[in-house]
């Protein structure tokens, strides 16, 4: 989901100020020294501070030793990367930017969308060529007006064959055309013999200002005797909390027995919204801990519990289903607050996960500026550097974190390029597998040979997978 984040909500807690630089306040460095800002900020707030020896409070005996350390790095980016803990496995998400104005614009939602989301795969038998599959078409968008639909395959953009090298540039233009292709799996379960063939169909897409509703699809499926609620929810966005609650009112009125929550394209968002959704699914755990946000050892006083609740903003009553079992559909783009949902709920109810392993990001981030309290006000006017580091992590009531490798599903299924199916339809492969488990038919889901998408139109990165807390009302 292309969530429109607002800069001020990125983990800025009311009264959440740091006594910055107190451990090195006797070390005087020029205000214009960006490397000095980077080290002091990371020393103050970084979640994995204790894992990085160069960030320890007693790392430097004097100002000369500290300055020599900074001078050892020619570029600010080199220093920042040296202070990031286990970049390949644990912290894949912290960011340093040389122009925080641009990054703020991105986080403010100043982007345009044509309403199409894609997955990309390697062409069988080719080491460089890739092809795309339409995974979602957002309503009331250029993509929906063009007649594009989920599951369509394309192998060229603007008539140019797609590769890893040119994909980003081809998708970056305001308008582009997809050259639709046909996909043939040759009636085998193997991927290597699949074929992509050109066609004459071309669909043109144009980006425009777009506000996405994260409630993409919901329905009730009658399995006789069970009634099953299905919800595809593509982002935890507080503006839609009331609308989400109304969906659960409809589930209540239908007396559903089971719920299938589709988070396969949900890459995160508001912790509070995730807590509210957990409360809608359950209801029997009011005021108990849903998740805890934990900071580094120097900021433990900021640790925060988010509890199950029966109201939205202490006003609107939550429509709870009181379920003791939940089915969740995931993919390799399910991240952040989506993973927190699974991890938090499993401490209370039975969670059956179907799909692909998740991203493995349960940390929250904050924009950090070069100012006395690390906030935006009074930022150093001599440069525009800022950092967006991981500063806290969520754990469930049993103190369990999400593994960096992601959450492994109960049943592993990935979307096959030749058979994406229709979202919400009982024969869509992932939904079908969940329904089969509910029916207890002992029918095993097809363990087809395929591969997870290698790239996506909205790339999984630090900006997309942000987990945040709104400022106090």
C-alpha cells in the first residue's frame, strides 16, 4: 500500500525529548560538522546502541580521540554505515539523508500513483530479463479506468524489455505503457518451463494524486454451516479506524464464525490502529497488553504498552468478534505493524498463517535532526542532513520479538504468476487454502513450485515499512 505518511506522526511521542549528547557534552565540535551530529544522535537514540562498540558512552577518553575517530571517515555516509548494526540481517532500514526536505516530502505523501501495483519475477531460463504481474488495481484510479486487472502479465514497458537495470527508470515516469503478454505454465508445477509470449495489447497508465483506502476488500463467505469473514487490509492508517470498525459491525451482524485477515500487501503503519484491529478481532482481553514498544537501555523510561481496548479514542465503541482463532494471509511484503499483529495476537489466540514468510521488521523509526532536542525546530541551518534510524522495537506480552528473517507461515504458499486469482473470491489460491483448513477437508493446499517476487513496483524499503505512533490527541 502506498500509505501517505505525515511527518509529525513518525514516532513523535508527546514529551518524548532526549537529553542529547549528555555523554559527550564536554567535546566541542563545529556546528557544521555533520559527522559529529551523526555520532551523537546515534549514541542518544539508536535501538542497537549496545551492539555497536563505537557508540558506547565511554568509547572516547578525550576530545582528541573522538575527533580522530570522526576524521577516520572521509564521508558522512561511511560513518553512518559503520554505526549501523548488522546491516545485512538486523538493521536493513535505518536511513541517512543529505536533504531532509526531500525525505519529508516523501513521507508527507507528496507522491503520485497510477493505481497499479506489481510483482516482478525472473523470466524462466534468463538471468537478466524480468516480467511483471499486476497484483492489485486500486479503485477510481488510472489503472482501474484503463481496464487493467489483477493477474495480467507484461514483459515490456514502453516497448522496452524489462531488466533489473532499467526497471526503476521505466517506472519513474509520470506516464508509461505496459505491453501485455500471455503466460503459459505448460500444465506443469515447475517454473523453469513456463513461457511468456508477446501480445499486441498495450495499456497506458498515468500517475495522479491519489488517496488510498486501506480497506481494499471485505466479504462474508457461507461455507455451511460456518460463515467466514474475509478482509484485505493494506495499511494501518488511523484515518480509517472508524471505517474499519464499521466493517466489523457488518461481520457481527452476519454472525461470522471465522475470520481471514489478508495482510499480504500490508507493509505497516500505525501501532495504535493495529492495536484497535486486534481489539476488533478479539474483545475478551480488554486492558491487557497487546504490544510493548521498547527503546534502548538509556531510554527505557519511554517504553510504552499498547493495550487492548473497547473504544476508539475513548468515544466510539469497538465492534469486537471475540474470536479465539484467526487466519492470516501473508507475503514477503507483509511488514512492520502487520508482523506485530501476528506476533501480538499469537500470545492470546490461535493464529494460522498462510502464504510466504514476512519481511522481518518489528522496529519503529524516528526522524532525527541536528538540533538541541533532535527535533525539527532549531535544526542546524548549516546543513540539511538528518537520519531516520530504528529507535524502538515491538515485543508481545511474552517478550517475544519478530525474527529478522520474518515470521514463517504455518502453510507456505506463494502467488503463482499464472494463477493470481481474484481477491475475495473463494477460489483465489491463498484464500482457498484458508477455507479448506476451516472446512477440515484434509485437502492439502497445492505445494506448487514457484518463486517469491524479486522486485515490486512499490519497493520494500525503509520508507514503506515505517511503524509509527501518533502524537497524543
